[in-house]
C-alpha cells in the first residue's frame, strides 16, 4: 500500500512541475532584455 502512495505522490509532483512551466508565460514569448514598443498607436503614441 505504501508503494502505491509513494508512486502517486511522484506522479502528481511530475505533472505539477510540467503544468507550472507551461503556465509561466501563458504560451507567450518570454521577456527579453531589448525593449519593445507596447501597442503602437494605441497605448504608445509617437507624439508624446
């Protein structure tokens, strides 16, 4: 019985780590060190 409990804990921990990595940036490109204009023409105006 104890073997099954340990196996279940191991399986759940592996799936937990994988799901956290996929949610890290919600499947978007992670941020870089190069700045980018956010929503040009809507949020970022050139005249300002």
